[in-house]
């Protein structure tokens, strides 16, 4: 890890604005994000934050979890004691003990909020803020996580 942006971040930023389409339609780009996960072929109405992270990493040859579950990233790569820009950040959703979660790329944090770049953030790829106390962990690719 160094000060340079990780190679997946320019790819993630380039997807900014990709959004789910209205009912009855499906954005084919989001369907592409699902490829390689356990919901391959699903439309953009399925939760896609994990699929987006998986797709971005795959573009630079890094294998993801293969799962569309956000919390699957808690068992991937190496844990970080402190976040670094571009690391994978996992949040809980609804309840810290639930299976539900959210995942995105860490941008920065302040005393109360964490800023992530991710998919399915208000229905699109965008930067969004979350309460800092929702963070479950930060991960970085292991040396053996190459696809």
C-alpha cells in the first residue's frame, strides 16, 4: 500500500453515475457488475454494492469474494487496523448482528462519518456518507488474491 491511488479506483470513479433503471427495465451495466458473483444474470433490482466492488477489482485482475453479500468482504484479503484510501470498507445495515450490509471503497472519514465511493448508493455509483459507527471493517487485497 502506498500513497498512489490503487489501480481499481480510476475504474470505480469512471463508473460514477451508473444507476438502476425504473421498474420494468434493467441497466445492462449493472447486470455486468453481477457477472462473477453468485447472482450472475440478475437485473439491477438486486442489491449490487458487492457486485460493483467485485467488478472493479476484477478489471485489474484481483479476485473478489464471488458473493453478492456485502459482509462476505469481511473474510476477504487482509484486515486493516486503519483505513487507507481505496480500501474495501464494510458497513452493517439495519442491525450490527444482521446478515445485511453495505460495501464500498473508502475515500475519507471525519469524526462522525465515513465517505465511500460505491455502487447502489442511493441507487447509483456515487460518493456517499455513512455514520462512522456503522463500519465493521476495512480490507485490502491479499498478495494471493489475484484472479
